[in-house]
C-alpha cells in the first residue's frame, strides 16, 4: 500500500511519529512484532527479513523477528534509540519514494490485524505508589491512622501473578472465593465475588534487568525501564479483605489483570516529564539510596488517565486522574525493588498501584468512589453502581498534551465482566 507520511505528523490520533508504540499481532499462525503509526501497524518482523533495514545492527534486526519484545528490551537503551531513529526516518515525510514504497509493503490497517500481548512477563510487582489512594483506603479501615508507619519511607508493593495478565479486550470471569461472614463467629462464605472492582494503573515495563545480588542505583534506574502501558488490576474486594492479613493480596487479585496491547516508549514521553510530587511539610525525605535530584526534577510523568464504564468514548466517565500525583517515581520503585539484590528481568512489569488524585472524583477505583460500597455511585445514565456487575465493561484511556507539542494517546485497556463459572470449585 502507498502511505502518506505527512498524515503521521498532522492527524494520527495521538499515534504519530512522536509516539511509535510497540505491539504484536498474529498472522498465519505466528506472532509478529509491530509499531503503531496512526491507524496502521508496521510489521517489524517483515522489515527485518527485508534489506530495507540492513543499516540496523544484526542483533537488533534479529530481535525484531522474535514473537515478543523481550530480546529487544534486553539490548538496552542504545539499541532502543537506534531503532526509534530508524523508524522515524523511514516513516517521516522526508523519506525517499523508494523507502516509502518498500515500507508500504509491510504496513497493515489496524482493524485488519489481531493484537497480542507483546511481552513475555516473567514477574509482576504491583506497588501502592499513590498517597491519595493509600490515605483514602486507609481512612475506611483506620480513620485515626490511615497510613501505616512505613508508607512514606519505602514504595510498598507485593508480588503479583504474571500468568493471569491478559491483553486488553480479553473478557474477565468473576472469581469464586472465600469472604468474611456477616457474623464473625460463623464460618466464611464461599461463592462468586460480590464486590468486584477495577483499578486504574500504569505498567512500567522493565528493559534491561540486573544481575542477582547487584542493586540498581537510583541514578541508573531510568535506563532499566523501557516503556509504559495502561493496566487494570481487577480486584475482588470481599475476597481480598478476608485473605490479605498477614501476607497481603492473593486470590482477590490473581484471577486476572488487563494490560494495553501498546507499550509507549519512555523516549516518547520525555517532553511530558515533570517534577516528582512535592513532599508535604513534615514528611520524611527518602533515604539516600532512594533519592536523586535529577529524578526529583523530572522523574514523574504528566499523563491524564480516565476510566469509563460501558462506554468506549468516555460518555460515562467514572474518574479522571493524573500520574503526576504519584508519591513515588518509577525510578524509586525500581531501585527499591532491587535494593536487596533482587534481579529484574526484561519484560517484567512494575505497576504503579491505583492512580488517584487529591479529590474524590479523581479516585481510580470503586472502593474509593463508593467508600467501600457504603455510598453507591450515581452514573450519568441514571444507573447506580457499588461494584461491577456482570456484563459491565471498563475502559481505561490516557493522553499527554502540552502547548506546542503533538499530543500522545496511550493504547486503551478494556475488559468486560463475565458471570462466575457456573460450577463451584470443589473436590471430586
């Protein structure tokens, strides 16, 4: 197909030359890596098999033939930069007619391909990096002392289940589980979750990892992070509240997590970096291993994030929030994660935890919006919600904008709730 590259600059719906997010699609029984440009995808595996990208180093071309991005992630920042420069050069308006014709052979309409998960996820860590979320949730259970003593000293997190992370659009089955009985002297209930929730999050994708036993210094942590995607950490609050003490979330979280099929390179977000959230007066400063002045000056991202219920175009918004309100930066999360010598690996996910702003209307989950179900939410169409119902669909969207810059639209993340499995799990 012929391509008019000028459109990538002027009308690419947030997916222009300044963005170029990575993904994967299925074709002829295989999974191929791709880059999104406007409403099209560029087949990177096909490019690598053609001499159109002979200028790229051999190892870089080889990484593009793999079914996931993991090999590319392991090559590190210089290779990521080289590939991004090459992609820009062949897709920009100034590319030669010959290059445009060759590249056009490998471009397909987005609506004609089936997207797949572009990374192999070995490990998934979910943090709790929003002070506003932590305080609002803590007030529900500990009104006099909502934040635990460690919160302002370390990025709190738990190790999640990587095997149940699914690509956007995958339907989510309501989980079965134990929950707290109304009468605490009675045995627990076992049944489908009656308090199913969503959580608006960002996923930071690990690029190069670190050797076991060798922590990542805070000044170098950014070089180990490749990109960002929207993530929905589905949560069964009734199961979670019964099981989480003393070891934290387990079955109330591990049944499913949704992630966008598009990974936005952090290189594309450089113009949207902002200072880290200022610490309120009286808050402790991070310990030296978690503090870096450069990270404090530009370690946060100005990403506007929205959640909508049963509406792909945000006609029924639940909340609007911004990642710049996080208490901890991505670099601090990565450094803390490795401070004991833990080794991160290419494709690992470090999730932000629920993104919530200072106002209740910027809360990123039903637990906050409805005060744990005590105050049902009135929707624009007249419906009310305490928790998610069967058939409900949650859509997460996000964008970055700044005067004088072409805006960026992150890949959306959707999931629809299916009824619980009709047969209860039981022994034979």
